C-alpha cells in the first residue's frame, strides 16, 4: 500500500474527530439502520474532519454575541457564494437568481411538488441517489428512469433512450444528478449540451442537483448546468447546491435554489409562498459565508485525502479481488464498487455486514440494476478506509468467483 504523504497525514492529525457519542447518524445511527452498532461505518456522505477553522471562528464569534432572534441573509453572503462560484468554477450567478432552503433533499421535494401534479411522471437516471425516488414516490408521482449505461469507458447517459422516454411520456420535470451520485461521473460539457438539446425539445424543466459540484477528484472539471443551458433550456432550469457537502456543514441547514429565468422564479415564488418555509438558518449562513470566503485550502486538503483513499481502494481490489469493478471516481467522495463477481445479489447484505462487518450504502438503494454494488465513503480517516479495504478484500479473496 502507498505510504500516507506527510501533508495528508498532518491534515488528518489536526482535523480528525472521533464522532462516537456525538449523535452523528453515521456512527450513532448504526443500530437503528443496520440492527447492530459494531459495524465499521463507510456509509452516509459526511466526513470525520473538522470544518475549516474560519468556519469555527465565525460561529464562535456569532455565539458570543448572545442573541439569536429573527435574522436576514446579509448581502455579504451572496457576495461570498457568487465569488466562490466564479473563482472556483467560472460560473456566473446573479443575486436575484438565488432562493434558499434548509437542504437540497428538502428542496427536491419542493421542486417535485411545484413542477408536477400527483400522478405525473418524473424522469431520473438510475442508479441515482435514492431520495430522488423517495421524493417522487412520496408525493404520488411516477418514476420514469432512463438508466445510465455501463460501457467500456465507464457510466454514460443513454441519449437515445432519453429521447424515446420523453416522446412516449408527458414528462414535465427531470432531476439530474451532477456530479453523479453514486457512479462518480462529472458530466462533460458535450454530454450536458446533448441532454439540454433533447429536454428543450420536449419542454422539460431540468432540476440539476449539483451539491457535489465542488468535489472534483479526477477527470474533467465540473461544468454546471448554468454554464451550458441556453435559450429554451435556460428558461426551464433550476440548480440546487449547498455548502453542506463541500465543507461538512449538513446539520446547519442551508442550501441554494438557483433559477436564472425570471418567469420561472416568479412561478416558484408564488408556489413556495403557500408553504411559508423557513429558508434562512442563522448559523448555516454564518458558516457558509466563512467557508466560501476562507475554505478553499481546507477543501483542497480533503480532496487529497479522498484521492489517496481511492488509490488504496483501487490497489487493494486489484491485488486481492481483481474481478470486482470500481467506478472511475471523477466527482463526489463516494466509491461505487461492484462485487457481483464474488457475491450473489441475495447474499450482499449478509456478506458485507455479517462477514466483513461493514456498514455501507447498498447499490440496491440506488437501482435494482446495481444490487451487487456497494457505495463507500472515502472522505474519512485513511486508517478507517484501510481497515475497510482489508476486511473487504480479505473476504472477497476467499469467495469463489461466480
């Protein structure tokens, strides 16, 4: 195995937190989700690293003020976020495009409610983050999936099937995952252009979930839908993102809804007014602003940890279980591994939990077509990842190939 580089080791030593008994879902929610508390937690997309020091300082300073009454979102927050998007990704966002929520998943539910009616089909591309399906089903809509295709070059959109699905169904809305969770793709500009060329022909509103957009691990640079959708497609575009995944701030309840078209914003405002939502979290905005202003170096270090952990997973599987396949991790910090060459779909849970002692997100949660996959969180302690790799590869090597 590759030695841990000094700079990564230093970052881990100074930022790693023991989250046992902290009410963290990833650690203290094991028994509720898996029925036992002794599993090694490789699930849930958050990290064991302290937030950037500037975030901790800003929160501490705000707490010292001692008052927590009703608050507004300051202009400085808009400036911090807009500058981050421009400097980090070359994305232009105007302040008037921005609306707010308490989390991207909550906003997904709002989008489905706003853009469709009960019984309507909503298009997604499985395997995909399971709250997409939950939002559609919970609100009485119908899932239409144009499944991603696994090719020799990795996971790809199926544009022919997309066109057929839109032609065959009266689809008003599509939810795009970009970068894609769980397969780790960063969609290229060419792919996004093809997508919007098709959706605009069928008058489909695209909701682009870009919460992982800052998590560039390898491959192409992240391209936002805001940089691609033009003309009719831009009039039918909503982008969702947040500082939560980037800076490990999920519990602070702060996310963005970006709608570049004025008419679509007016429609959204009329809809959301009926729900009278809480769309400003005081501590969330304080933390988010500090992170966007001062968190770049911290994020770069976290991504170095993810890249190192991914290389260790690649090497471990290649040496001990070469028939297991690992999705190319371009974006997100989540590795998608197919162990179906060694373990039957019906045995995955028993093998992963009972034999390996791991807690993972199961591929079946993302699509029935990926029932032999597991998703592993790599934004954590390299020692924890090394132990997970050791357990997984040891027991895969002992399995007869199917």
